[in-house]
């Protein structure tokens, strides 16, 4: 970033602009790699609660948690990620329902927060209590197990197995969205099943959360049906169509 642009951002941040504060931190942390200024602006971004910055910071702690072998450190890192994402949630309306790249930023924020909370929980309990519940048909428990085998105890075979199971049970995050997808027909069934789980969607959070999740699932279903039918180009009926020319 040119110096004049950075100075302009700093002036905006000094006047209380939340997004500018996070952008200045990102410039120092990721581009200029200026540790001293990054630390100072990171503190300011946390106080401001810029959701983009909170996602970036939380992502760092999640990966630290995955890499470390000691549970006591995993708990610290996952707790830090949860706290950061919860902090940014107060400014959630700054996130786009459909950005220029065709991404539902609100859905991904919700997904990241849910994933961090699940990692923290299963790091405490281990996967077994959740496996028992998942084997009885609990979609949330299957989600917890799949998430555990990515962040807490990395095992890609078990991860994909449990993601597919969570999808089959109608979990709203893995439905038609597992790392090793099943057939188009199965994905369509799973997404439709997840959309029908009104009670489960309501339990995810407030109306903002519910809208973000339903919008993502709806677009996922539209796209899957469109391409499964052999069609190309932009599917009709997308809520967020920016990613298609």
C-alpha cells in the first residue's frame, strides 16, 4: 500500500473508523511485517471490533491450535479464537451478505465462530461423547466430530467420514459441502434436508445468523441442481450471484 493511502487510512482510524483500523493492522501485520506497529494496531482493531480483523486473528489461533500437540495449549488457542470472533460479532452488519467475489461473508463468519466453539468444546471432552450421540442420529454431534478431526486431532479420513455423516443427517454447515463430496443426488437430498431443519437453524443464533445460513444453503442447492442437470453458466435464482459472469 502506498504511504499516502496508509496515512489516509490512519487518519480515518483515528476518527473512529472501525474498518480502517482493521485495515491498518492488516497492512502492518501481513504486508509490511512490522511487528511493533502490528501489535499496536492489533490492539486497536480488537478494541474497535473490526470483524475482518477478528477473523484473521482467530484464524491464526485456530491453526496454532491444530499444530500444537498439547491439549492445554489447544484450549488456550481455541478460546482466544472464540473470544475474537465473538468480539467482532457486535459489528456483524459490516460483513457483506454478498461481496464482489460472490462470497456470503456473513455465513463464513458464522461458520468460523461455530467451528472455533466446537474445537474448544471437543478439545475439552474428546470426541467419544459426540460420537455416541452422532451414532444415534444427532446432526450437531456429527458436526462436532468432523470438526474435531480437522482442528483438534487431524485425521483426514475420519474428517471426511464424519463430514459426510453430518451432511446426511442434515447439518446446515456440511450439507452438500463435505471435503469429499458424494453424488449430486445425495448432495441435493442433504441440502434440502438441512433447509427443512427449521428448529436446528433457529438454534444457531439470532435472525441475522439464520438468514446468513439459509441464504448460503439456498444458493448451494441452486448451484448443485443447476450443474447436476448439465447446465453451464450462471444458475438462475441465486441470492448471491456475483461470482458468476
